[in-house]
C-alpha cells in the first residue's frame, strides 16, 4: 500500500495555511507520481473516513491556535483515529503566530497529541514528522516563501 | 468575587460538576455566571467571518461569543469543566478559546514589536475540572500554561482530574470544597 492524504483545516479560502497545503500537495505529487487525496475542513468539521484510511502517509496542515489543532480538526481527528491502523507516516505542517519559546511554555500540546496519542493508533513503527513555522506574525515575506519551499522539498522525498 | 464557570458538555458528570461549582460558589456569596456552551447553542467552529475579523479592530462577530467575552473579561475566577478527547480539550471548549479569547479580550498584540500583552489581568484563580481519558495532560497544559500566559503568573492554578475508573464522589467533594473557599 502507498499513497497519501492531505487534511487541511482553515476557514478562509485564501490563507497562508492554504499555501502550505498547496506546496505539500506539489511535493507529494513529485514523490508518488500522482496527486494525493485531499480533505478540506473549512468552517465546520467534515465526516471521518467511512472505514479504514487506506493510505500510508497522513499529512495534516493547519494553523496552531491556543497551542493545538483548530477545534474542527480536533473533532475530525477524534472521530477518524480508529481508522488509522494502516498509516505509517504522520506529517504535521503548522504555522504558529508566536515564537517557539512561547509554544514551549504553553506545552506544545498540538505536537504532543499527534506524537503521543494519534501516532499510537497508527501502524506499528509509524513515523512522525513535525514541520513548523514559528513566529509567523513577525516573519517577513522572504521567510514565509522560504518555509513554503521547505515544505515542498521535504514532502517530495519518497 | 466574580466567578465564571464554563461548562463544555451536557454529559452527566460534566453537568453535575458544573452545578456543584455554581451552587458551592453561590453559597459562599460569590457572583457566579454559568456559561453552558451546549445549552446556549454555542458553535465552536471558527467561521470565515470570525477568522476574517480576528486581526481587525472588532474581532468578535458571533453575538454569543461577544457575550461570553464580556463575562470572561470581568471574571476574577475562571472555572473550566470539560471531558477530554485524545488527552486534549474537547472541540467545544477548544473552539470556545479560539472564538472568545481573541485579541482585545485575552491578550493584546503589539503590532510594532509583535509581543503579546496579557488581557485577563483580573483573573486571580484558574480552576480546571477534567473528566480525563487517561491518554495525557494536554488539557491541563492548555488551561494552566497556555491560558495562564494571558492571566499572569500570579494567577493561582487548581486542577482536578477524574481518571478512568476514578472515584467520582471523591472528585465532587474536592471540587465543592475548592469552590466554597475561593
């Protein structure tokens, strides 16, 4: 089994998060030779997968709010996690308004729930990758562009 | 003392804990407001309109979130009663933080320095009561660490957790005692 799914959560049609999603899709398309499935969580949660999530790579793209996933993505994860048994790679791509030191003080709850709780419901030996952009509120355009390039590069690796 | 109790679920244990908090704090003479998110019909998902307004001068769009923000801004004691999901705040309570605790309410963003200034400076005690799932402490860190960055480090934290197979009656007793002696 191979293949990937990108789950993107942001209420606005145009956002930096949407740009992260697009570059993740581009990278995965290079890596796999075809476009990944995409689940879009906009203004409210969407239904979880009907049965097992038949992909090897699960990519979550979202802005970190209050040190964790947006509520609509939290709902999707809670309902979907029983279907993750075949997932071997979980990649989180997230922007943070505040600097990394603030997120450390807050406890990095979004990272922890994926690494310590969600990953354990995936296939045995599943890997976790954290691709984070901190302090976006203060970042100049050049840094934002560089981060998007990094996202595509990283996901284009098989 | 102005006490705001946020109840995120209508399940039996959470509802019972909320009524214990309201009754005990009221009996002790405090001014208690219950924010019953399910009963009030609160929608926890950030809409496009909510998000578009977030960095504007008037970031509150949802009328219910506006009312909750006014109550929270005036609070001296904040109490959160929740049932954890995947070790974290329930989506209902997490969405409440996202939609109610916006710039100008919980914090102020300095546009020049991009530093965050605390907004809930009247809060002198934060109380979390969590029906836990035994998977971790992300709920606790979100309330007592992330939120406390907005209230000040002098805010006294209290955390009460019901573990799976824990003693519900014992928790009810401890929470009641805390709320009588705020």
